[in-house]
C-alpha cells in the first residue's frame, strides 16, 4: 500500500466513534445463579437440568386467595424530619408536605391536612418534624409556592415538579436519620 494509503486509513479510524465499530451489548436478566465457567456453550446432556415441575395448585373454584397486605408496624413512634433547601435568590413563600400519612391523605389544600415547614434562616432549609409509626413506609411530596408563583407546585424530594414525577418515599426507622429515637409511651 502506498505511504499515504496507511495515513488515510489511520485518519479515518481515529475519527470513528467507538459506537461505529464496537458490538452492541444487550443486558441479560440475572438468573440468580452464579455464572458457569463458559456461558457461551449450550448445555450438554451432562449439564442440562430437567425443567422444574409446576407444583402450585390452583385454588378451588369457591376459594379466593388474597395476599396479606397488613402493614408490619414495629412498636413505638418517633418524629421524622422532612426538609427542603430554600431556593435562591428568592426563597419559597411557603413549603408544606403532604402524602399518604396526612389526614386527609394527599391533601393538596394548603389549609387542610398538609403539614407546614418552617424556614431556618441560618441554614436556609425548610423543616418540619412529623410523628410517624416505627416500621412504616410513607410516600410524600412537597407543596411549594413563591411570590411570583403562589402554586401550589407539587415537588418531590429530588426536585422534580413534572406531573408524572414519582412520589418520594421514607421508610420510618426510629433511631435512624431522619427519624428520632422511639418516643416513650405515657
């Protein structure tokens, strides 16, 4: 090949993106089993496993099986802190937290169930302590408003204000941040 031919090939190859020449990798679901020594080989009669028999029995026609969805509540309750950093340069006019733990649940009304947070002027963080049962999991969002947008604007802990933003989730474990120790019952 002439001298300039190799230079041309090198110039073209160096301009290519790795996506142009690397094989695409498709993730495979984890089977929960450790990988075998050579996963590229089909099973042999010595290594093939027989199919697992379906041992589940269908319920009788007059029986309905319902899973137990009773929440497990550990003893006691504690206060858990909900907090949200103030926006800058203009902090929110108000911040409230609502969710499945307020009454009424998921209250979007500023004066009906949502819990008000107070702005700490030293840390610029809105905070509220809420009494919750140990061992429960709560879903929540903040309701926020500003002088130029009184809202309320629904916002999750990550800052997502989109309509389909996922709820924030708090697993209440008394004694672990952001929750206090169990409050002794009187």
